[in-house]
C-alpha cells in the first residue's frame, strides 16, 4: 500500500512533468519557482508561468503540509482534534487567446491517521467560447481514463463536477465541467493502491489532453469582441474561485501561502454591468450551454 511519502513524491514528479510539457507548448517563457514553508508544518513548490506566447498566467503548484488540524476544518470534517497531512497538485492555466480554454486540475491526498485517509480531485475545462468538437474530445478523454478503472466513475464524477463547478448566484456552470471526486476511500472493489492508480491516471491525462486543445486553437484569430468576452468569462471564473472553491477555503483556513492560494486568479478580468450578448451571436451560444447535464460526448 502506498504511504503518504510515496504519494507526495509522485505528486512532486507530476508537477515536473506538467511544467515541462507546458513550457514546451508555450515556447517563450519558463516557470518561476518559489519554495515555501508553512509555519505549522510542511511546505511546497509554487510554479507560475506569465506573459508567454500562449499562456498569460498559469500555476502548477505542489504542496505537502502537516500539523494540527484547524478548528474550522475539524468542524467541517466532523472530527475531533487531530493532526493532519495533506499533499497534492493544483493547476490553473489562463491562456492569452480567447480561443484557448482555461483549464483546472487538482489531485490530492488527505490523511488524519493511517486508518483515516482519502483521495480527491478532478479536472475541468472552462472555454471562453464553447466548441462542441473540443468539448467532446475533452470528455471522451476523461471517460477513457475513468473506464479503465470503473465503468461507474465517469457518469458519477461527471455529475459531481456539474454540481460542484456551478455558480449558484449566476445559475450557470463555470464551464463544460469534467470530473470531480472527493472522499475516495478503500472498499470491496478498490483498495488504496487501486485508488492511487486512478488518481495517477487522472494526473497523467492532463498534459496530453490540454496540449491537444491548445494546439487546435492557439493560431485562430480574434479581435476586440472576443478579447472583451474573454475578460467577462474570466470574471465568472474569479467569482467561483473566491466564493465557492473548497481548495481556496482550505488554504485560507490552514494559513497557507496566500500567493499560492490565489494563483488561480487571472491577471485581467472584467465585470461589465448587466452584460447581454447579441442575439444569435457566438457569445450567446456559449452562455446558453453553461448548464448542468449536457451530454458533451453525444451532443
């Protein structure tokens, strides 16, 4: 069975692989690395790429932290006073072009004791403009990963992502979803080793899936209308991350490194008052698809 040190080492290695793939895809800039230590125990490696040929801002963060579980987290998890260990990788990429989608991935492991632990994570896509062929490719890629381990994973985790990545005060999804899972523990079908292999497969799917989408769209032209809509869509992304995102809340509640926690926010975003898309426009088409339960594979 993998222990917490082995799991953390794999996440650290995944960070290296993904950063290398993204640097190759951008071709202009490299990631800046900040090593940091958490006062309560542990630390991490924050890596940020900015002002590149393809990526305006992106972060690929690794952390492995431990210590006394804050009281707010104890109440949320409904546990008594305890020590904790948490490790994982968190990624958000904001591209230069409105034709290239925003992507997010998080895979993580949380442990209170050798007998109390779980895996969580997910990967989701937020296009500025929804392209059905790209949405189909993205969801097919995730389904292929899930189906290698359990035929129930994709439909279950796709629904979970639809529900999680939902901006309730806007009554719209953040993007086209993906998969989301949490509190994965051993059962009769999947022991800890099997669950870790699934999490590893999700992590390994990130680079080939996203670079394919980047290559499909990074050379497409755009103008002011598309750039302004990109800022509007980024604004929605910011709203979700600051109001609903559990990772943001966990980082703040555990006194995490604020620059790493807020790495997910774009350099530029917009909030035009009472935005209404032109009837029949590509902008209207995208906004009409920001809803739950879309069958992206068969649409």
